[in-house]
C-alpha cells in the first residue's frame, strides 16, 4: 500500500461519509495552510530557467578558455613530452 504525503483527513478532494461537505473556501484555506506549513522541495520553474542560463553561460566561458591558444599549446606540449619520454 502506498502512502500519500497527506493523510486522508487532510485531503481536500475526499470527504468522509456522513459528514457535511466543506465549502470550497474552507477547502482552499485548509490547503493553503498545508502548503505554507510544508517546506519547499526543489526548484520552481523560474529557478530552473535561471539555473539553466547560468550553466550555459559557464559552459560557454569554459569552452572559450579550453579552446584558447595557450591551453591548446600547453596540452600539445604536455602530450608531446610524454610521448617523447616513452619512446
């Protein structure tokens, strides 16, 4: 049996048999109180967008640094000296 994050008593879409229906405003107030009482998990859509843009900007800067002339020359010299040592 799977458990839901909220017990059946707290769910707004299920009412116990024999009880009077709760007006929509009361359900909304209970749901809002439950949302405010719980912590936020993860990021919202706007935070994902900002995080994605930041990651892309970092990747672009890293690409420019790695493909720059001095890095390529340094890596080429390092590989050539390692191969010269082995032969």
